[in-house]
C-alpha cells in the first residue's frame, strides 16, 4: 500500500487520529485480573487470530516441557499467529533451533516458525537475553510466502500472500535500558550495543567527545531500522502488522506517531481509551502493542488485553486481535463491472453482428438487466455474503451467455465459409 493511499483513511476515521494523551493511569490496579476491551470468544472459520505477549523467555528445561503446555493453550484458543518478543532463545544453538521447530510442527504440521537473536553468542547455551520468536499456524500458514529477520536479531517478519494483496507481520523486541555501564554479553542491550558500535569505531587517536557522538543507542536504533524496512514495504503496496514490546507507553510514544504518519494505526487504541490499565506488572502503562495498516482496521472483529498469566506465565499481559481477512487473503474484493464495459474482441463485421444479436436475445431471455438493476438498488441492504452470492450468480449467467454467443457466432462463420459467401 502506498503512503498516500493510507493517509486519507487515517484522517477520515476519527477513532484512529493521533494519540490519546489524556489517558490517566491508576495507582490501584483493580483491572489486573480482568479483560480489557473484549474477551476472546469462539473464533469464526473465516477469522485469523493474532496474539502477542512477552513470555519472559521460553524455557528449554526438560525438553521445553513448559512451552509444550503453553502451545496447548495456544491451540485451545485457536490462535493463528503467535508473536513472542523477548523469547530469550539462542538460535545459534542447534538443539534450540531444531527441537523447537519439531515441537511446533508436531502441534501444527503446516506451521511456520521464525526465531532470532543477536548473533555471536555462545552456541553452548540455550538461553540468550533478548530475541524474538513468531509462529504462523492454521489457515494463515497456508498463505505463507517467506520470512526474514533483522541482522541484529531484534525483530523478525513473515509474509503472507493473497490473491491481490500481501501482508507482512513484524515481531520486535525493544530493550528497556537507555544505557549500560558494564558493557558485556550479559544483557540484550549490551549485545546490541557492542554490535552496533563496532560499525562506528573510530581511530584510537580520536578525541573522546567525537567517539561519544558516534555511539549508537540500541533502544532508538531498533525503531529506526524497523521504520526503514516498513517504508520499503509500503512502497511495494504491502500491508503491515507490527507486534511487539515497545517498553514505552504506546499511547504517547513517538514511534506510534511515526507509524501513524505512514498510515499504520494503533489497533488496540479503542480498547484502552479511558481505561486505567497496564500491560506489564512492574509499570503503569500499556507498553506492548499491535499496529496495522489502516486498510486492515475495518477488518478487526475483536480485540482485547488479557489478564496477567493468560496462556504464558508472564509479567506481561497478552494482547489479541481477530481479523476477518476474507477479501484480502482469501478472496478478492467484490468489484462490480457494468455490462457495457464488456466488449467482444473481434474484427469480422458479420461475426460481430451475429454475436451481438445472440447476446441480446439471451440477455433479455434471462432478465439480466433487471437483475443488475435490482442489485444496484438494494446492495446497501445486503450483507457481504448475500451480495457476493448474487454477483457470482449474475457473473456465471453472463459468462454462459457470452460463451453461447461466441460458439454460435463461430458456427455461423463456418457455415458462411462452407457456402462460399463473403464474411
């Protein structure tokens, strides 16, 4: 989707404009064990359910025993896309990479998984600070078209292609620290800091102030990198879904405003508007978020923030969004084409005349004009399924009429040639 296509939708819908700066947070957390927004209900067949939650790490102990139980919960809740920022898995470890894939595919044979983290970590351990994981399952996985990740392991993406559009799901984790005193390999911040600043190392004789100016902050750099990738996707008309732990109030963050400028809205803003809540039990703000292209916003059929320890035993709440992607991934949007735009591609006058005569006779016999007029006058009263059925029926009848006329016009042409008559 192009940038200038998304802005009018954002501007035209007041509920998506700007950030709710007036939201106040309570000191007493009465809502910690309650759903915010809508509680998850039974998912319809044509819906795709997205779940994002910081799991406080995926534990590899006892052959991922706890994660297996959590995957059962994911399965029971009919989740199609699972985003796990701060997965704390070392994807350089062969056991982690291979065993985790096997476990996920056992639950969902067609599942697609992406696990990433900062490169260069010791291969002997399963645990590594930071990282992200994402899993696509069910019907959504059937539209899988590829995956990739940031070179520093800060975010991963999966792409899903439909008949007309492509959707790209990003899962990211942003470190919480603004600075590090003892820069080593013990934190995600330190790992990213070391990798980023290797690129900007100067000559040893440079002044200390100049070196300081060249230092790259991991907290800001991950957002800059993510925004650059998203901008390139938008140029390719790709629809965007961004899921992750921002470690900042999503309702007031500069990052949310930057996404708004690209036509990507906060999908859970309505669920949190005016609600005194937090998504992490050591803070007082909603710091986990779901953002998506404005084209997708009308397709949201439900969204909410779960109580703590739902699905994953974590100090972060889970966030879900249900999307009806019929018309984007499953079927193309219904586009009505007036009959007079359908033209016979033929250059033989007698054959064209015969084709038109047969078409008109069959057209009137099947009352096609009346059916189209009825549809145009009553389409606003119909739901999309009724309208789709009528359109498909009319289109089928027109196709049969055109095929019949084509065959009969060709037959007339053959008869003329056999009798030696001019075309």
